[in-house]
């Protein structure tokens, strides 16, 4: 199995990611539920008034991490870190992005009934897209001799 397949397999099992934003050289980390597409773009929903949403609006540079829970110190670990750009999804891509998110998290309809709610500004919720430029997959299980694997996108 190649690196892209390993990353896709890992993402399928993970559900939460931490994203790091910043404003005026002050970093902030938030945890969000995420979906992804075949090009390894990540999608999440959040209120437009949240700190990370406001910071993305003014500074698209972002970093993040996706780690499935580990229960014991010393066991072989896997984890994924990335850097890239984030933005609020525009009208043209909104249906695709929200469909990916809804497929993974059907309960999301409790917060966003449809993309028309976003377009018509009937909800605070927005859909965001992260376009990673680099993914680092740290995998002591599959790549024991060289666990740090870089995927440049």
C-alpha cells in the first residue's frame, strides 16, 4: 500500500482535527469535525463568529493535526499534521462540500438544514475548506524504519 492509500485509510478512521490559526502573531487552536475529498482537502463547519473562523477570514495560512486516540504511552503511534490555506467555501463549491460533510456526519442537518440556509444567511454556520500544501504522516506501524512520511500536494 502506498503513502496516499495509507493516509486515506487513516483519515477514514479519524473524525476530529485540530486547526491552528493566528492573528497579530498570536496563535489559536480549535478542534473541529472534518470530512475530506480524494485530493485530501478537508472540510469543516463552524459558526462565522468563532475565533478561528474570523482569523481564517483575515489570514488563510493554517496548520493542523489529526490524531486518533492513543490509550497507552509507548505504543506505536500514527498521526497526521498539515499546513496549507483555509477559506470559507463559496457558493459554487458549497453543495459539493456540504454533501461530503453531511455524508460523514448526517446529524449536521441539525445545524445547517440546507446550503440555501448559508446562501440566504439564515444560519451562523458556514462550511470551510482547507487546502493542504503538505501533509506529514507519522506512522510507526506501517513505516517503522522511517515513520515520518511527507506528502507534498
